[in-house]
C-alpha cells in the first residue's frame, strides 16, 4: 500500500462526520498544512449560541497550492468538490465522490510532506493512529 493510500485510509475513517473531520484537519494535520489553509463554516443554533458552543461544521475548505478541496454537508451526507485556483481565480470545479476527495487531499498533503520534515512527522502520526 502506498503512502498516499495509507494517508487516505486514515483520513477516510473520520469522513462520515464533518465535525470529526474538521477536528482531524485542524488538529492532527495542523502541522502538515500551511497556516490558514483550512477554513470552516459552522451553523450555530440558538441553543449553541446561548451555551457558547461553536456549532456544527457545514463546510470545510482546504487550500493547498493551486487546489481548493471543499467538503460540504448536504442532506446529512458529505459531498466533495475539487477546484483549481490560480491567483485567486477559480479555473475549474469538479464535483467528486468522498473517496476521490479524500484521495486528492491525501495526495496534496503527501506532496507537501516531501519537502517539510514537520509535515512528514504529523502525517506519520496520523497514519499510525497515535
């Protein structure tokens, strides 16, 4: 099994729950991703606001180099989109299945880890499940 497939499997195990997925990306992969590369959009109910909870994640966006990987919760199911962005302009968008989205994310993060020791250590920790 290749490194990308191992990383994709580690990412996939939390993909059913967008809140959990957001925690993985902002927690376990925080060292592997550049600052500001993960954006979350949350929906806060009145009870969330009153109790000080952050709400539930509705949209997760990861920007790495010329790729923008977007995951939204639609009708209770995560739906993926991969966009190519150059100088802030979206050149193409493609709706993808969750497995393909995870694979794209794994490939982008693995590519970043090739040139960054801290990113590599974070990925190894995620893949090993530590």
